[in-house]
């Protein structure tokens, strides 16, 4: 049986593991799992691709030359948002809406959305509200045309 002429690769780079799947044009598939490298996600991604290449007996560069599509997914940004780690973040918003980003849980209820979307109760002094992604001092308002 001859080697497939093209492959598709999908890699999901998570906080702990990086998972990959390789799919050939003949619908054969191979999977690999490596440790994630949050300090440089490209290292874990390339390690995963190298393991996939090993499984079909080619070098990583040969596998990449035969690859027509690479899909990369990651939860790294989600983890940064959830843990409030990472670099300082700012925001640009329309003039008059500077504080609206900090009140999204109230805004959703105002619009008839699911009031249970947050565990915080708007009128309770004991509730812990989610921290905004961008501190107010890093939010800049701009005039819309």
C-alpha cells in the first residue's frame, strides 16, 4: 500500500496537555498527546506534530510538506481569562460606555437574558462580582463618527 499524498492535522493546546490528530486522505487517523508548554505553546505543538510524524515514519518537516490543512485550537486564552493571569489588558469602547464592560452581568438581565448566568446577585452586598478583564484605568473611550 502506498503512502497517502496529503494529510490534515489538528492540534489542541491546553493548559496541561497538547493533543493532536492526523488524518490521511484515505481517512486513516493517528493520535498523539504531549505535555503542554505554557511558556511557549509552539514547543508542545511541534512536539505533538513530531510524535504524529514518528507514527507514520516520516520526519516532522516531511509531514508538514504533505499537510494541506492544520487546525490549531487552544484553551490557553480561556485559562488566562479564568485565572486573571497574563499580561495587563486594556479596552477601547464607545464614549459613554466605559463602565458597561464591567456591568455585563447586569446588562444581560436588563436585556431579558438569563439572570442566573452569574452567581452574583446585583443587589447583595455579599456577592462577589466577576472582575473585569481590563481595569477601568486601562479603558479608553473614543468618539464614534
